[in-house]
C-alpha cells in the first residue's frame, strides 16, 4: 500500500519552510519539543501560515507531564483552539485521559466541538492509555481524522506489533499514523510491518549558535538542559532522506 502522507513535527518557521522544501505534506506545529511538545504561540502560528502553503496542524497541549487536565487547563486549551482556528491553522492535535488511563471522552468532545471544521488528530496521549484497543474505539467514536501512536512503546519500530493490530482494527474508520523515533533507517520496516499510510517524525539536526560572545557560566534551564549555544533545527535533507526511504 503506498504511503499516503508525511507529517513533520516542527517548532519554528524555519522548520515549516524546511518541511515545505523537502516535500512533506503537512507539519505539526508546536514548541518545547524537549517537553514532548506544547502549544505554540499565536505569533508562531500566524508566522507559519504566512511563510508557506503547507498544511499546519497545531498542537493543543498546555503543559508537559500527564494528560489529565484541570478546569483552568481546559479553559486554556479551548482558547488555544480558537486562536489556532482564527490564525489559519488547518487542524489541531489534541488528547486527554482520565486518571484510570482511559480516553477522557467528555473533555475530548468539548475540545472537538471548539475545533469546529478543523481536522483533528488524537495525539500520543493514546500511548499512555491502559487498554489500547478500547482506547482506539473511543478515539474512533470521537470522530477524529487520525490517531498518532508509537504503539505504546519508546519508538514506533518497537511498537510495530501493536500499531499493526491498531491498523487492522481501525480499518477505514480512522487513519493510524506512526510516530516516534522514525528515521531513514527504519521507516521502510515500520511501513511494511504495520500497514500505516502516514508517518510523523522530527528530522532535526544540531546547529551551532551564531553568537561570537558566549558566557558559558550561565544556563537558562535546569540541570538537565540543552547547550545554550546550539539548537535543534528541522533538516530538509533529513526529511528528504526519510521520504526517499519510503519509495
């Protein structure tokens, strides 16, 4: 079965442009990838939409950690969906769980109602659900367009058995998109072993800061942190390599 779509997870306008240049179908726009991705700013969403015609799906996730949200976080997510829609996003990426590890269907329905006609992806909160096949049915009942999953493992390659099971169980009721640790070296195996038609990856490279003056005594993060004078940037060549490996 041919590959249907390539989605690149990006956190900058340069990432959007790189994905467009490399031939990706759309991007998931977020910030704070070190946290697993959080909702990007209004300015970043607007700048991304102005920069390139590629499809932009905006991550709706107010903080890192678990996917169990209080009323204040729900208010923030509802407002963030409004902002994404008004800023020209093509879709939103959302998800929520109950303390028992089930899909929080009432909350997800509330978020989807706010999304209106936008495309909706259920994100990797799914990978923390306790009963994946039950969670799949809940996601399908919600009416989302796609489900992003690593097969409840650290990477999609490790999760291929469950991803294949999900693809078979979903049929044409929802698109199952594989994501998590996908590279040019493993993407063909993931496709052949699971039957997915959409893949999601970051394809980032470390680049050096242009700063000539560097104060190496100070860091802007905690003890576990990235170097201040390097940053990770989406690589067009890495995207092209992954796409080429699917042919």
